[in-house]
């Protein structure tokens, strides 16, 4: 499954020119910039040193393969005093005896200064973060896709369907789908991902911005490289990306960190987020366009459906 990309690939690349990672220009925490890092950590506990560094560098950190169980998810809250954390686990010890180490699991850590909320799809296999800014919002989905085996082909298609449903429920046009897709140009899952982004008018932003010989995964067994971690974006989200980089200094995992800087001022305004951020009691519908009104209706249905009811009322 691994590709044959050269180990000499650039460790960080900007839309125009090369970034000096020593200057950490991609981690700049200006008010109009949002820094995001995605990392398949191959075990939260084993990679805690890396994750602590990431919390000092990025506003938002997306983790895959945390290998935590539901009973140890609270470990994530101790990693940084400046970040909230939320995660999912594939293993639950209360459901019986398990064999082998825990597997899977995703997590999102975000700076406490952000006005943000997490959300999940119906079966809690995908975790997302909605970030509300002054006049707009963005949504980031953290994904860990099935491994590229023929036996996982149908499962991969099913996972893409879950992403599609979740994206349809998001009212904002600013969507990033980020993480370990287990898809590269030379495998079948890469073809499925390409079909998916074409059908949904999305862009694989890292492939557009970075050199063709980039890689995010190094096989411990074979020493070969492949490009399996991606930043997939809606068009407005893609246009807001200032730069994307692959950082090779984090080596506790077989994956490499992918980082992006988002120019938040470039995102289109979102009336829903304006209402939420400024806590207005009444919405002035005269300021809403005909395109925004149905989006508000859709969002209202989604949020109202999440309100738990007492059993005697159902």
C-alpha cells in the first residue's frame, strides 16, 4: 500500500516559496489566523511529548489512533492547561474482556480562548469542531479512515457516506475534513477519495498546495513513504488557507504532522455565527438573504433535535 515518494521531500511548503520551520511562521497566533495541526500519534500515551509540543504551537490539534479506551479518555484533559479536549474510543472495558492493545480513537484539542463546540455524527465515529469567530464560522471534521485493505473497501465507502451526511447537516459553507484518510494516489482508496471530492465539489488542499513528492507516512517495516494524511476543504475553506506544511521533526509515530494556517478574515460571513457570537436575543430577518434563511431553518432543526427529552414526554 505504501507509495515510493522520496525521503528528500520538503518538510514545509507555502503557496509561494518555502517556510522556515525554525521561525515557526505557520504557528503564528495572530487574531486573524487560526493554526491547525493533524497527527496520527500512534498512541496518545506514547506520543505525549509530541502532543505537549503541539499544544504550544497550534490553536487546534486533531489526533488519530489515540489507542485510548473510554475509561481513560480523561487523560487528554491533563495534557495542556490552555486547551480543552474531546475524544472518541473504540474500546470500552465495561463491555467485556478484550484482547490485545486498544485501537483506533480520535481526539480534538482546542485553545480555551476559542469560541468552539464539538459535535459528532449519529454513531459517534466522527468528531468535529465548530469554531465561531467575530463574523463567520468554520467546521473541522477529524477523520480516521479504514486501512487500505480490499476487505475494507465497503467500509471505506460507508465512512465516506457518513462524512457526506454530516457535511449536509452543517449550515456553514466553511468546512475542513482533516486527518488520516489512508488514501494515496496509487491505491484504490485514493480513487474513492478523488471521486468523493469531485462529487461534493471539495478540494484536497494539501495536494494542490504541496509538492507532488510529499509524504506523510513512513513504513517502519519497508522504509517506503506514502501520502495518506490530507486536508480536504470546501471551496471557501480552501481559499482561506494561507499555507500548509508537513513537519518531519515529530517522529514518535510513523505518520508525520500536517499543519495549516487559516486566514479567518478570508472566510465568508455566516449570519448564524454572528447571532451566536454576539448573543443577540432577536434576529433581524431583514439582514438575512434568501440563501441564508433555509440554512437557518436547517440548523435550527438539527440543534433542536439534539435537546434531550424526559421519557414521559416522548
